[in-house]
C-alpha cells in the first residue's frame, strides 16, 4: 500500500488534502478559494517555497511566472533534476 501524500491548492496555498497515492498533482475544486485548480504534491510546494526564500543564483527567479516556478520545483523535487539544468533565457 502506498504512503499517504499531502497535496496543496496551487492557487491559495491554504487548502490541503491527503491521498493514498503519489502523483505530482490532482485537479479539484478548492473549498477555500473555490477555484478549480491543481492540488500540488507537498514536496513540490516545499521546494517552491525554498526557491522563493533563496532563489537559485543562476535563474532570474522573479521573472518566472507562478506556473513556471512550480514546474521547476516539480522537476527538482519529484524527478531529481538539478536546478542548474534550467535557465530563464535571454
């Protein structure tokens, strides 16, 4: 049996749900902000927050949109990618 995972609303970051599977996200209507959004795996949210607190030196983190930031966080947290593999371009 799979370990329960926590998922957090990507829109409000307040609502959480626990599920017995391990995926990057699930899509539901958030009861807090009432938007139909993704609930993102908590490991991804933790990585996102870490990058918000201490942005990677080589990325213009603030130039990225929220979705792009979550994509980078997901690749690092769940797929084992190195943040150095990403760039914000010219």
